[in-house]
C-alpha cells in the first residue's frame, strides 16, 4: 500500500514539474532548458530534415552548362502571378511550419528579452525555407527580424550573408555588395566556410552587375577558403567559365584542369563538362581523339555519354568531316539527355550540315526536331523557324519531283525491265523479312531461357505440381471452370502451359501472326520457306468471332509479288501527262528557289536544264530559259550564257526577256520588273475597275510564274473575283491562294481572311438597322444610259444642298448598278422615286429600287439582288 502511494506521488510530481516547465512566461532554469531542448531536438530537428529533403530535390534539377553556372545550385522558377507568397515545395512548407511552430510554442519573450536560445535558429530555418522556396521577400523579413531581435546571436554573420544573398535574388546587387563587404570585415579569419560563402555571394553579386573582373577575384577567394570538395569544384568550374568569358583562355583551361585533377573529390558532371570546355577552347588539339576515346570507354562516364559524344561531334564538325560529325551527334541523341538544349543542338547541327550540303529534305526534318526542343520565346527559335519556313517550298516540290520521276521512270520501262526490277525488289524484301523473323526467334529464345533460369530454384516443386495436374481427369478440369467461361476453359491453378486453354489459344494466335500456318514436319521453320509463302495445315483457323477462316493453300502476301507493284503503274495518257506536268512545274519552282533564295546555282542549273529537256508546257519554257541564262551568269559560264542568249533572242525576239537580255540597263528592263508591274495592277484595283484588272492580271500570272510576285498577283485577283462574283467565288479564290502559297505573306493573309472574315460575311443577311438609304437601278455592263444620265444631272442640279451622290457601281462581270447615295430615310427614298417618275423635267421611266445601305452591302457581297427583290415584292 505504501509503495502504491509513493508511486502516485512521483507521477503527480513529474506531471506538476512538466506543467510548470511548459510555461513560457517564467524565467527559470527548468523552463529555459525544457523549451530549448524541445525546440532543438524535436521541432527544429524535423524542420531541418525537411529543409535538407527539399534542397536535395533542388539539386536534382540539372544545371544549364550553356551559361555561367549560378554560385548556388538552385534554378529560379518564375512564380504564378499572385502566388509569390504561397509555398510551392511540400518539404519547404513543412520546414517553414516547423519553424513557425517553434516560435509560437516555445518563444520565451520575457521583458523584451528572448530567454530561449534556439529562437534565432528557428527564424534562420524560417528564412532558409522561404529562400529555397523562392519567396524572397518573406525570407528577407525573417533574416531582418533576427538581426533586429537577436543581434548577439552566435550565427549573426551567417544570417547577414543570407540576408545579402536574398538581396541579390531581389536584384538589389549594389546593396548586397556593400553589406557583404561589411560582413567580410567582421568575420573571424578562422571561420573558413563562412568566409567562403561570403566571398562566393560577393562574386555572384559582381557577376550580376557585369563586373566580371571583381567576380573572378572573390570567386578565387571562395575556392581557396572552402573545405567542401563539391563547393570547391563548383567554384573552380565557374571561375573557368568567367575566365573564358573574359578571353583569358589559358587561365580558363587551367581552372578546368584543376576540376579534372580533383577526380572523385569532384562530382562527375563537373569533371566531364571541364573536359568538354577544354576541348572547345583548344580546338583541333592533337590529343583530342585519344583523350575522348578513353573517356567514352570509361564505364564511370556512361551517364554523360550525351555530353562526350556531342563534343566529339563538334570536333569533327569543325574539321568539316560531316559523316563522322553526324554519327556522333546521333550517338549523343541516343543517350537520353536531361539537357533539352543539347538535344536541340544535336538536331540543329545535323540540320545545318544537311542544309549546307543542299540536302534540304533532310535538313527540314531535323529543323522540325530542333524546334520541338527549343523554347519558342527565344530568338534562336524564331531564326530557325524562319529558316524552316523557307524550306517549305523546297520540301514540297522536291517530294513531287522525286515521286513523279520515279513513277515516270517505271512508265518508260519495258514489261521485261519492270518485271526484273520488281523481282529484285521483292527478293530483297523477302531477305529482310527472313532476317527479321530469325532475329525475333533468337530474342524469343533468349527471353524463354531467361525465364527458365530465373525459375530454376522452384523447378522441382513445379515438376511435382505438373505431375499432380496430369493425374487429374479432364472431366474434373472441365467442371472447375469459372462462371460464365466458355467450355474447355478452367480456373484450375496451373502454371503448365498446355493445361491453360487461354494461354494455348493466345500462343496459337501469336504463332500464326509470326510464322503463318505451318505443316507439322522437321525443319518447319527453314525448309522451302522464304518469308512469303504460308501453307495451310489441316487444323482449322478461326477469327475473333469463332468463324472458320478459309485460306488458299498457296497464299502469298501481295507485297511479295511483282504484280502488286506493276499493277499500280499508271497507263492512261491523261494520268501520265498530269504527272509530267506536275513534275515539270516542280522542277521550275525548284530552279527558281535554288537560284534566288539559296544561291545554290549548281542545283538551279540541274533543275532548269532537266526541265527544258523534259518537253515542258509552253508557259514554262521562256521563263526557264531566262532564269537558266541568269544562272549561267552567276556561275561564270560565258559559253553557255551566249548560247542561251542566242536561243532566247532568236526564238522569242519580241519578248520582254529578250529585250532585257539585249538591253540590261534600259528603262523597259526596270519598267518590266515585278515590283513595277504589281504597283500598276494595284493602281487599277484601287480605281475599282475589276474587269480590267482580271483581264490584265491573267497573262501576268503566267508570265511571272515561279517568282515571288505571283502570290501578290493571285491575292489581288482573288479580291477582284470577290467584287465581281460574290462571296462563294471569293472564298474559293482565297482558298486557292492559302493552299498554293502557304508560306508567303499573302497565303497567310488569305488563310486569316478565311478563318475570321469569311464566317462573319456568311452570317450577313437583309434587315439590319441602317441610317442611310439608296436608290439602285440595275443595267447591263456597257449599256447606253446617256439619256438617263442627262435627266439625273438635271435632278442633281435642282438639289445642290441635299448631299446626294450618283455613282456607277460594278455588280457582276456583266452587270452594273446606277446608285443614288446619301438618302437619310426610307420614306425620303420613296418620295424621290415618285419625284423622278412624275416630275415633268425628269419623267424617268427606269424603275429604281429602294434599299438600305446595310442591305446594299449584302447584295454586293453575296450577289443576291434577285433574292432582295423577292423579299420586298413577294410573289402571291
């Protein structure tokens, strides 16, 4: 009993002591010790663990080695607008919550003095969590509070550095430089890591201010002070980058070499990129190949093969060894890289090689891949996109030329030649198919062997189970099938393949897909089998619905027969002529593009000469001859120039081309230039004489076919068609421009009109509110209206103050409107009709129609005047 009383007394005493110690308002040893220990070893311990976890996540984000590395391994992520004060990382949120909890639960602010010595640590944790979460203003508040509230903290210098680092993040670089210099004067020299951190931060501030000389000085000090190998390697690498940027290449190489010599004391990524940097600086180094071959073979460097292969590719690229460069760029691509810009650089450099070798089709594909991996906000993206767009026409016409040339070559072959050609092709296909199937079989055997090896430890038990299953009757197996399962299936637990009906059915299906139907005999895979013939066995084959599939016993896949290909060769003259016409036009376009856009005169010569040798249509001959003449001139082929000049002037003596060749400095040469011609056509368009424009523009479109002006003329023609033929024809004409010249400014403008303006115009209808009215009278184009004009002149002379206006407006190609404008109301318009018809000085017999200005727009846009007449005068 006595023992029990003592136990209760002790328990109550402990509870009392803890209760008293929990108080944050009593300044006693027990209270201070309790709150200090609880803060340090519970709350702050867990908070610092969360902070470290968050920092590890930040370190997982790869550095951008294409620019000078930041002193801290922390990539800045732009916050969502309005959320710059909200935690984004769960670990940093947890660290912040722990710091706040420490302050709220364990702060002992008694008489304005903090009695818990861990509170400065709590606020430091709070500031760091906010800093790494990239909420720099709240972080600055935390650091400033420590300096105000705890100026005697044993970590005050570290806190000051954190405050200045935050100022740098907020781009208050001048303020940070001043603060860090004060800190350096106050720090004890023996505190090397604090000295290193302060010098590194100061170097960062000077770099932000573009004072690289000062940044280099302080970065060297940071490198010398720090004892942490990772920091030393990073500072040394950044030092090399800054020296390279300053043009101090020898010193930069020395810095990168120091990183390499740290070997395993440095993170491997710094070592690899140091090798790459030295290679980039020391171009064509004699020991380059030996060094990088060794690096590529080192198993330790496998995670960085993308970097190493890229650097080797650059080496060969600069030596203009294109095949080797492309090989290593592709190797770099095969090693999956976290560096998206390196991937883009590989694609871009392969594209450039192909571009400068005039392999434009390949270049276009690689430019496409480059754009996928580039930031679309950068100047480089815009430049490459523009270059890719310039290739659009080349790719289009090269594809047409290659395809049509191939088909026409087959058309020109005899039956025997075609048969032999496709026999060779089919034999090659069969050979490749056989290799593919044999490779699949080898891989399948390897997988099976691997599965058998992994199951070796349980083989004895498995054999026992299979023996037991074989003893079970087939009736029992049928009875244990799952509910609703078809007959012959069973849910009996067996891993033996042939006792699982579902596995057997799947296996049969997969076998047929791979091998076809084979007879049961020795060497079934190889004997009399070339990959094409499938012999049907007596075993029936079923489709997914259970229906038996009946196949020919000697079925041959169509792609393994010559008839499959020869039957597709066109024989109809119309089709063949169309192919030739499209091919010829593609050759002409390619010749012009290579000559004018890319200055590839040899390619232009090849295409234009090929065109003239292909019996092109008449409209292409003279422009092709003239452009070939200019190509010869650019290549300095004087003999060919003279021959082509003689041919043009003799066959087409009255042409503009002949005159320009004979008189290159004449006014006519300038007047006949595309720009002058377009300006003249546009002047006609502005006068509203759309009929004349269509008459003049058609021959010009043929004459300037293939030149840049053609898309301008086509769009002008489309607008004239819209004015004379209405919305439907306008839409068709715009669609032609948009599809035929998709990469020109006019093609894009046509596409924009189709997607934005046309839908709005299609919705227009009669009956919209209007503040102006008109009187209209339809006539045939060219009709004599002199008598009507005289009467209308008298009518207008009698009303000088009415602001009326009379015009002759085009309606369709064969019809016009006589229009009286600026009538202020419908009733006023009707009164004027009465006046025109009945007043003795006019007595106009022509029947004018009242129409609002809005309805007149609809009539002109949709050419539906008859519909309007039916609307105002419905038939009974």
